[in-house]
């Protein structure tokens, strides 16, 4: 965005002046210290973007933006820094040192994107470090914070270190260290309870007649959180670590990348019963996020059998899918119980692209109708596209079961996802006509 935003979020940080007696402008001492990928600068008064270079001197009125898979860091005259993640744009609106008092002012306008500011510890109460966005004012003292702004101006502020106070609509709200605040344009700031839910469970993709190590096993590592983070590190039981990227599909419709985030992958191989998986959220600099640490232990109870004899019939209302139900496992897989313990799941992927286009979960028993019309979706079970919304092409339809970690065990969430690729159904859609192959 190039326009000046009318309402602002100001991150006010008291900064030290090491330049007492200097002139009123320190722009020559502010530079782009790191650039990676597509980083551009618009010099004040020019109206055009040019490629950024490490060492570029920045002045009041200059704008900086980062493209996809790109990042940059600005180092200010007092040693403070701001890191720009991909898809971020900021403008420098003031860089000043008072010749009389030595107090400093650094003011930035963040139009969109994700930044991390790390401000030097200081004592001068008159100094300020400010980041402007469309929502309010936040004051901190010699601290580190993350600021995330989306297109409608909604802003999140995470206190990574230090004392931060958010102010908007004449309301001042302290943000404790490790806390997160959301500020919506025109509304007062609000603390949001941080949660970081993690799960490690085994996916098996083969018939129950084969032992688990021969059923294409992999450990699904899944994270749901409202903490704005760049990635998640998982420390595996054997001592190795992997980085989990952002992820979403039809089975995570609540993930909107503004208030809820998901990270997921499937690590090949068998887990060790009793093995602990440690999850740590990382910021754009690869540093641990406060409050974003959790663990899960794979218990290794009995694996549920996948659905068998899966069959599909085209009807006027859609595709009716039937299957032979899997044996109940007391305390782990009882989909028809009250409350439900585990469930059946259906999924449709387009063969040409591999994209998941439809999913149904929390199914208690066979059969299940995949609707032709989205109006016939069952709330809380059907997700994605209806059959009538799917493009012409070839599709893969599969069925599976989720079992749960037994109550009272060290595990949590799911324990298994069992399916048999040999039971998959292939269908085609052409001019709205569905054909089961």
C-alpha cells in the first residue's frame, strides 16, 4: 500500500541515544543491513521502486518492501533493528536525535506484513521507537516485539520481551511478556489467550493384513495455533529436528491465516512407543516464540483396521459411499459411542493436481452421502467443494479411520489414521456427469 493510513498503531519504545550532540537527522546512519530475495526501495519523492542493496542508506520518506520468499533487515543509528518478513511494506517517517537532550525518535509506518523489532535497552524516557499501522498505539521499553498486519488493517502485537502497552480508542492495555494483543481498526485492543495445540500420530496406508511397518507408515506432526509464527521446529525422539511449514487443506476450514494457523507434515517411518515429540514455534528470525512450546508422546496402542469393501453409488443427491466398518477398539476407536471416540473420514483428491477438494470427518457409521449440492452439507462433517462445484477431471475417493489416544495415557489427540489405498475409488466428472470407474 502506498497511501498514508489515517489511524495508526504506534509501537513506542524508549531507545538510548549514543549520539548526544549529533545533528537533528541520523538518516545517514540507518541502512539496509540484510536483504534476501526480492527486496525493493522507493526513495523519498521518486514514486518508483528500485532493487535494494545491502548497505543502502535509508532516509525519512523512504519505503521498503519484500516480495514472496524474501526478507530484509534495517539497522538504525542506535543499534535497534527491524526485520521484514515476506510480503511486508514499511515507510520511514522520522529519524531524529535531539542536539539538546540526546533523545531519539524512530518512526515507521507498517502498511502490511510481518515485522520483528528488537530495540536496544535504554534509559532516556523521552526517546521513542514507533511503528504505525491502522489500529492503535503500543508503548514498550527496550524490548522485542512482533507486529503482523493484514489487508483490512487488523494488527497483532506479540510481546517477545519486555513491557508493552497497547492503546487504541482511548483504552490502554498492558501486554505481558509472551502475550499477544489484537487490535481491530476502530476497536480497543484486546488480549488473546495464546494456545499452541500439537499432535503426533501414526498414518498407515495399507491393508490390515500387513504389519504396520509394511503399510507405508509416516508420523503426522500437526500444529494448530493462534500465535503468529514463521514455522515450527519438531525435535524427534531420536535426537533429529525438522522444520514444519504452514499448511492447510479441506480438513482445516477454520484456518484463515489471520486468527488461526496450521502447520503440518508427515515424517516417514515408524515411531517409537513412548517417544516424545517436542514442538517449538519459531519467529521469522528462527528464534523460539514465547509460549509456543508443547509436546506429545506416541503411545502405540492397537492400530484400528481401515475400512474395507469401500463402494460408491451415484444417486440423484450425490455419491453414496458405503464400507464395511472397522472393529471397535475399547478406549481408542468407538465412533458410534457417546461421546464419540475416533471416527471415519472420507476424502476426494483431484488426480491431475493432487489437490484435496472434499473431505468429511467425524462420521460415526456407514454410509455417508457426498452431496451434489452444498446446501446438503452436514455442518461439522462435510468440508470443501460439493460435487456440483468440482471441475471436469479424474478424482480419487478414499476412506479412513482416526483413533484416539486412550484417556489417562501420556498421549493426546489422535493416535492413528488408518486407510487402505487399495480400497480407493476412481471417478470422473465430465459436463456434470459422474462416472464411477
